C-alpha cells in the first residue's frame, strides 16, 4: 500500500474513483483518519512522556490520550482496506 498525503496520487484511490465514487469517498475518509492520527501521535506520546514524571497525575490518564489515537489509526486503515476490497481495486 503506497502512502501519500494527497489521495489523488494513490493508485488505490484512482482505481476506486474510476469504479465507484462512493467507495472512493470511503477510502478518502479512512485516509484522512490515518493522517490525523499520524499528525496527533507525537503530541499524544509527548503527553504520555510528561505525565510519567508527574507524581500528581495518574499513569492511566496518559494512556487515555494515546490509546484513542492508536485505535482511530487502526480504524482508518481498516476503512481504507474495506473500500479497496469492496471495490475490487486490487
């Protein structure tokens, strides 16, 4: 799977757009979710790293920041793969 910031440069997206516009939009949704998660991951890791050293903050609170970011990234990848398999773009 090739990864580009612009969806129009990805061959999977181009193939889906030629076959089905709604599935191409589903693929774009997944692509956007993955990018948002990748861009917010450094901040989530930094929050986790800082909260490790702060005795007043519970350690579990830091995972409540990192875990949703990772979960949404997995959801984004699953949405993209669903669109590709459903559209038969491969």
